[in-house]
C-alpha cells in the first residue's frame, strides 16, 4: 500500500474513531438526566424499546456499512463502485421494508410478549427509522470503501446530537405538561426516525447521483443479486451480529425481566419500576466500555498495517498491546465502579435502589471489552467461526436462563445472567482463536499481576470511602453532593493506586504505556526518578 494512501487510511480511521467516541459518550450520558427527569418507570418505558433502535442503528452505522465498504473497495473502477452500491441499496431496501412492516403490523403482538401492550405505539414510532436505514448504510459504506470517513463521521454525530436533543425535550415537556410515561416514550422514540432523516441529508448528493439517477452501463461483471444477497446474509449478517452483541442481550431483557418479576409476585407497576432500576446499569456499562476500548482502538491501524506487510512478529506485538491495554482499562473501570457503586448510584440516580444488581451488571464491562478486542483481531484475520459460535452460545445462555433467574433472584439474577452470557461468548471465542492469540493473556504473568493490582485498588478505594463516610456522618454522606465528592476522591485514589502499582509491577511494556493518555510523560518521569536515585 503506497505511503500516501496508507496515511489517508490512518487519518480516516482516526476521524471515524473520534466521532464514534463522541457519539458513544453522548449515547451513554443522556440517559442519566432522562432517568432523573422521568423516574424509574419512565426509564423502563424508554429502555424496553431501546434495543429495537439500537439494533437498527447497529445495522445502519456499523454492520452493513462495513460490509458495503468491503464490496465497494473490491471493485476496479468508479462505475463498478457506484453500481455495486446501487445493488446493495436495493437489497437493503427490501430488508428494511420487511422489518418496517413487521414492526408496524406486529407492534401489539411484540408489546404483549414484552408484558405491556401500552408499548405498542412506541414500537410503531421507532419502526420508521428502518425506512432510512438503506440510505444511511449505503452512503456510509460507499464513502468508507473509498477511504473517505468524513461523511460517515459527520452523519454519525448529527444523528446522535439530534436524537439526544429530542429525547431530552420530550422528557422536559413530559414533566412540564404532565404526560404519561407512554406518551413520553412515543415522543422520545420518534427521535430515531427524525435523527435518521437529518443524518441522511449528508448523503443527498450521493443518493441522487448514484442511487436514484439512471444506472450507467457496467464496465465489469458484477455479482448477481442472488449471490450478493447471500453475501449480505452471511458476511454482512455476521458483522451486524458482532456489533450488536450487548444490544441483543438487552432485547432478551425486554422480553423476560418485567414478566419474570411479575411471575415472582411483584405488582406490574412495581415490576416496571424495578426494571427501570435494573436499566441504570446500561449507561454505566457503555461509559466503562468507552474508556476500556477507546485507547486500544488506536492500535487497530498498526495492526492492519502489520498484517498487510506480512509481519507476524509485529502483528503479535500489536495484538498483545491491544489486548493488554483493553483488559487493564476494563478491569480498572470494573473494579472502580463496583467499589464506588453506592456513591455513584446516589449521585447519578438519586437513590441506592438496585446497588447489588448494578455491581453485578458492571462486571459486563470486563467481558464486553475483551469480546470487542478479540473480535477486532479475529476479523482482521478473517476468522469468523469462533465469533459466530461464541455469540450464539452467549445469546442461547441468556435466552434459556434469564427468565428463570429473574423469577428466583429478581434483577440480581438478570445481571448475573448477562455477565454469564458474555463470559460464555468470550470463552468460546478465546478457545476457538489461534494459539498465539490465546497465549497473549497468559504471557509473563500479566493476568496474575493485573488481578492482584485490581484487588488492592478496590480494597483501598472501599476503605477510603468508608473512612470519609465515618468522618462526615451517615446523614451528610447520604446526600447527592457528598456522594459526588466521595466519588471524585475515590476515583483519584483508585487511579493513583493503579498507576503506581502498574509502574511498580511493570505491568505494561513501553509500547503499551505509549498508548495510554500521558503515558509518555509517565515514562519520562519514572526514568528521571531512577536517574535521581542512582
């Protein structure tokens, strides 16, 4: 690959990574004020239908655009690229119409199987988003296939900003005008198609020129619609499945948690509020995953480059750095959030309800980050079998066990099954991955060092929080303001303990430190300290 072209690819990947990071943070953060404004039951109403939106946006933002970009990149000239994009648009249009009419006609049936027929109008509202999915996915995929990431990045940010703004406005008017939770939910989910319309405008010129104008004569043979549809189902479907793992688990929760709580003996209104409490874990897990995967993702271009240049030793080094950084950050985020969960729950959501369930749920960060990292490496190696089997095994675990665990253990059971499902997924992927990739976790005692360091950090943070609580007294400690102060102090203590321990135990290589924020400065500071003492 020519150097100029490689620089363009890296620059594009960086732009897309930054926009994805901002979009993910927005997607996680807005749910905290939403829950504060509409309460646990209102949050339940929104979160019950959110997985349908999440799956649609995964198709439009990640899964199908990545597959279409591959199709476009395979074509030898501009005419072939535009024609393959046109065919992809036609296939996706058929798929999206099937999903749209299925959701519209089956809204009442789906809502009934979720245990709440009042959710039907919200399902109908979110269904309109699928009408715009082919336009978005094809536009994004076409430009990504030409290594132009700007349009995808801009459309992604527009979609999130518009959607979040509409959701917060819906929550505000719901409180101000006294709407019921289902009316609020319908307006909030109407944000999905409205945001899709706004982000689709980025691809207007592309669509008018390549999708709707008369088709030019082909210059090279193109795959038939039948072969292309088969590739969409197998290759594109796999990419969508990988990208939607966590959202699919949430969809299972939508069909089982509330009904399981009712079967347990809870009144329907109490069950809805408890499901809303359980759903507090989702934005926390999302934020934790942003932290855990953002910095390791910066190694992806180098990984791709090493593979393209057939440099197996460099590929292994980059893979090791990526896995080690992701695992360390996810472990630190998980242990820190578990240790600080009472204070975080009080600070963000105004109560201590569901603290145990949230502590269990947070462990999802660890396995979800590892799954994200390993799937990135396996995709670069074109190793899909272990991924597919792992995802199917994890989803089967969730489907088979969730309802039973909720009936017996309430929302604690739902949290435990989510963690178990992700652990099963990762275990299958790890066992099915090449031996070199398996050994990355086990080399040079890394895992033992990390577990010991995380345990020390967690104990120090918990003891520090108990000490502060004892000093200020239980009444003041239970206020949101003091919960915020304790949280900030706990985070600072946790970071200091983890970083100092990582330096002392030589947890990271120089390459791995350089990936982390301020890693270069830390290396220089440690080197100066050694010179001073020598």
